[in-house]
């Protein structure tokens, strides 16, 4: 079992594009969707030059989703920034993996960076946290992923099959749908972790090995890392939802789409509540484990104490008759040995009866 940890990323200079991630050899692929309510067009594995040609000839009113897998090609990122007229500062933020989830607005461009959870692996029992960045500009949504994944497959299928409202709404709703997919992964991963938490609770009541404590610590670390990713996301979604209350447009996000971000804010609250619930159960498992260990030790000490107390008078008798004085009348008694053994047995029975009467065991 692996422990989830945030990577220690060295700090990068603003406006300076430099890849500092963990996947420098991932094949780069670009995907482009252009759609409206009447239809859609999908392009895969095109060059940047071909994408520029397609976008220039497309309907300006159609929603466009450009997705990039692989962020290690700095030259390509610079070309993307130049074509879409995006400041180098924002493009550099895409490669800054040390930043928490945040939203920035600059010259009618919205930059959204999210710490997301990749689909949970039952085989490895590990949670992988990845940074995914979004840029909104006019009717275009650009998404940037460090490596290929299946997080947005549901969004792609909804565009292709016209299921739901995604083909009927603007680019702001597309962003909502993608973030909603990310939050769904949080729930899926938490459900899998909760099964492990329940198993640890059972083991803490029957297993006295230190392995239980190690598993509790690993699960606590995973939940805290997820909490670290969700907490700033909740703050960002709350700020976006407040724009709906103020009845203001957020550049490319309309009032009707901002409303859905308020729903995401409630989902993030549910995620945090579920995390806190599991952390409390792990605290209970830890407390129960140590309490069980303490009670078990007390039971052992009680048994040893009772045995010691029973043998104290027996040891005294043995010590008295082992002093080897010449003038000890009992030593010459024919049945003295049997009388002494009988007295010792009687003492043991009386002490055991007394302990049971006092309910000491």
C-alpha cells in the first residue's frame, strides 16, 4: 500500500515557462471539440497549425473545447499562448504544480487551476492527486492535463450523444460539467477509502499488532491530502457562486451558468463532511486500539497479581519449614507433610473464593 503525498515542487519564476512535473516522456496529444445544439465536430491528434486553421474557420458562436495532454513541451505551450492571446504569466501558472486551487481573472480571461483526484485504484489502494488547469476566453475553454486520463470521458460522450444540457448551454456550463466530473471522482475515491476505514475499525477491535496503527496512519494521511485539495476548491466555488447572488456576469460565464457553481460548492461541502466523518472514525479506531491494548495489559497484570498473591502465603510456609532449625517439632510429625500440603491447598481455595466473592475475576 502506498501513501498519498503531495509532491515537493521547486518554486518557479513568474512569467517563466519551465516544466517541473513528473511525466516528461508522456506522448503529447491535442483534442478539439466544436459544438452547438445542432451538432458537433471532433478533432484528434492534430498539430497546432491545423488547430489554428480549424478555429479560424469555425462558427464564432459555437462552443469550443481544446484539451491538451502532456505539458512538457514548452514550445507548444508558448504557441498556444500566442494564438489564444493569453499572458505568459497565466501560461506559467499551468506549470506551477506547487500552487493550491485558485481562480484568476486577467483581461477577460479566466484561469482556473484545480487539484483533482485521479480514478481510485483498487489494486494499488492509492490516491493520486493531479493538477488540472482551465482557461476560459470568449467561447473557448482550454484544459491542460499532465497526462492522459479518463476523467472527462463522460463529458465527451455527452457532447457526442447530446445527452443532458451540455450542447444547449454556453462554455461556462462546460466548465461546470468538467469540475463536476472532478468532484465525482472525489466521491468515488472516498467511498473506496471508507471501505478500508470500516475494515480498520473491525481490525482495531480484534488485532493487537502495530500493523493496525500503520494502516490508520496511512488512511489518515490520504484523507488529509484529499481535504487539502478540496478545501481551497470549496473556497473558489463559493466565491464564484457569490457572483450569482450579486447578479453579475463573470466575463464568459453567464448568470445562468454561475448558478450551477453554487451546486458544486454544496458538493464540495459534502465531500469535506465525508472526510471529517472518516477522520473521526479513524480517531475512534486509534482510541479503541490503545484502550484495548491498555485493558488487555490490565487483564494480564491482574492475572499475574492474583497468581503472585496466592503464592505469597505458600512461599511463606515453605520458607518457614525450610529454615532447618533442629528444634522444630513439626518436622518429626509422621503426617506433618500431608497436614502442610492440606493447609496450603486450603489457603489457595480460601483465597480464590475470596477473590470471586469480591468479583476480582
